[in-house]
């Protein structure tokens, strides 16, 4: 019975969050810089994650990459702790930008 109680308390290791190939190119900026760069807003993305901040950022970039965004402007970020649970909420504008800017002479 003691062995059963011990095995019931064993927690599965957390799932390793891996970046989607290509998502590492997504950057964070402010809205003014994005506007000056000729970027266009394509939507708002919201993420709620129970875990650490690094994994939340990887998940956010993975989803933004899947939605063809290449720049994020964070608008809201919260980290709430309740007991052992840590809930991170991130909201950001997704932007798409020209690959290269036209340059004058």
C-alpha cells in the first residue's frame, strides 16, 4: 500500500516546449518602430500558459509564426502565482513587415 501511495504522488515530467523552425526570427518591438518600418497589424494574439516565462515566449512565437507574423508588439503581460501554480498571460499585436525597406539615395 505504501508503494502505491508513493507512485500516485509521482508527477510526470513537464513537456519540453520546442521552438518551431523559423519562429526564432520573430522579434519584439514597440508600435512606433513597427509603424515607421512599414509594418501592418494582422491581429492580436493572446496566450495563457501555466509554467515558466521562457516556455510562454516560445509558445507565443510558435503561434505567431504559424499565423505568418514576423513581429510582435507586447501590449499586456501578467504573471499570477497561486500556491504552486504559475499562470502567465501575454497579449500582443501581430505584425507583418516588408522584407526590406526601400532606401532613398
